[in-house]
C-alpha cells in the first residue's frame, strides 16, 4: 500500500491511496472461506458448496467490502498523523470510482479531496483592543416599562363616554350591505384625525367613516378578516357602539407590587422603581454582552487571518447535505458559515493552549440559564423553577445527544471568551438604547 499527499494549494490537497493484491487478497480469501462454511446454496448441504462457486457468487461484493474497510482505516490513520486540521470530510473522486473494473483489476488507486488549515496562530495580549458595551437605563425606559405593567395588571371598566385608547365594541356595516359584523375597534389603531369621531361618544352612537382610510395599521388584523376581504373594504361604513371597554392602570400599591414580584418582595414605590431599573439593566446588558462578544470574535478572527479552503468547503457542504441545500443556498450562507468555522478553530486552539475544558456541571448550568430565559419569556419563570431538573434533563437527552454536545461546546466557548476578556484591552463604553439599536443595525 502507498499513500501520498498531493497539495494543490495552501489549504486544499488530495490523498491518493494505491492498493496492490497483497494488501487486500488475504482478507478477501479469508472472508470467502468463512462464507463457504455458512453458505446455504441449493443442491449442496450447508457449508459444503465448492469454494470456487462461493467465490464466483460472492467474490466481487466481498472484494468491494474489504477494500472499503482498508481505505476507511488507512485514510483515518493517515490523517491523524498529519499536523494540519482537517475541515469537513474527505471527498472521494467519484469519477475514478465509477471507472473501476472490480472483476479484472488487481491494483487500485483511490483519490480523496481534502480541505484543511495548517496552523491557527493567535496570541492574546493587551495590544488587542475591543469595546465592552454597557447600556444606560434612562428614565423614559423605566417609565415605559412601569406604564406597560400598570396597563397589563390594570382592571377592565365600561365607562359611559369613550376616551383615547379605549376599545369600542359594536356593529360595523357597509352602506352597500356587503359587510355586517360585530367586532371590537381599538382606537389606538386609528389615525389622528379619524379617531376624533370615536372619542367622547356614548353607547348607541352611530359613526360613519371609511375603515380603509381611518385605520392606520393592518386593516385585516384590526377587523379580524382575511387579507383578500380587507382589500374590498372601502367607502362608507357605519359603526354602532354597543359597549365601551377601558383598561384602567393599576394603582402603585401593595397589591400591584405583589402581583408583579410576588408577595411582600417589594414594599414601597421607590423599591419598585429600583427593581424595574435593575431588571431592565440586566436584560439590556444580556443583549450588549452578546453583541460585545460577537465583536471580540470579529477582532480575533481578523487577527488570526485564517485562510479557509472555500472551494472545497462549498463542495463538501452540498454533498454532505445532499438534496437539502442548493449551490445558491451555499453561496448565500457561506460567509456566515465561514465566520462561525473560523471562530470555532480559534476557540478550540485557545482552549487547547490554556487547558480550558467544560465539565458536566458547566453544561447543566448553561442549560439551566437557557431554560430560565425561555420560561421567563413565556411568563412562566418563577413558578416553574421546581421543575428545572426535568426541563434540563429532557433537553440534554434529546436529539440523539446532539443537544448535550452543543451545550458542552457553548459552555467551553464561554470559558474561552472569559479568558480573552482578561487578556486583551477591553474598554467599557456606556450607550443608550437608541445608540445600541444603531450599532446593531450597522
């Protein structure tokens, strides 16, 4: 057997494996003899068929099987001995495989295309600079959050006279009889001029208007009809008020504090405002932490200047996801994939050099953090904490172990980023919400 590496560029090569009869024939003969002992061939007692007949029947398939086993092990062992980092999987030269004459050939040559990187060089020091963004929680953000909570926990009333932001329930009819439906109209969805007709009215009032001109947001959503039906809504309509619904803001009292944060957690309005500011700060800075870390990754990726085997990787992605992605899909998504792959190479290199390794308890903690965020987003946070172990175990056991490996990688990545932040120059910059939105958009 002969194995040769033929480099075509700094990061792409082919591996050629040459096999002669001595490399595979002993294994093929042994396998055929084993077949002959077990073969049940018509006209012969089990295991008594002539070896020549068994060879004629099974020889080619055994040859292919044994050569494939030899190739797989030899290729794997050879790659392990190399200093470079293999990317993707070796791609066999299909045209060469199709040309093989399995019945008559004695010597075989197989070729595999590979993509790799030789070295990932990155040194962490104070010359590497990045910005650590922190969000300032301004008074408007606090006031808006409190206003939303007071509205959310407020009580529904049915006043006699309508005001701005009320919901009017009643019958909406088209003058030509093409539409007749009972519904609730949110006055907040009307434009500034049209809404004046609906303010200061009482039950029983009849209001004429054109919904297509008066309603500023999604007409289909407001009226509860399909997009096709909404396109036909135009002209004179009459709305007859049957009821006025209004949500009155909750008072800033103990009952409200208990509803939001649980019994006796907050005692005064000052404590409530301070708690809202703390939560907003935590939520904002989770977002800025992700943004900061993405920028740090960009800085390190640029410094490492890893040259990826782009042509090979695109071909490998298409073949590895055969039938699931097109050439166009790969071309479109490749920049994102290349960015993630480059960072993965850097992160693994730093973890190896600094003996960073995620343990099982790190995986559990990382998964708990993810589950808590998901539960909080659905409004089920505190009351589901007792079931945390069940949620975590169910997630980590799912997807045939892939979920566990993903969380293991994420936990290790967190540790690498913590090290990076210690080693480089990280300058804190406080920004407001609007500045952060602008940064993200850019």
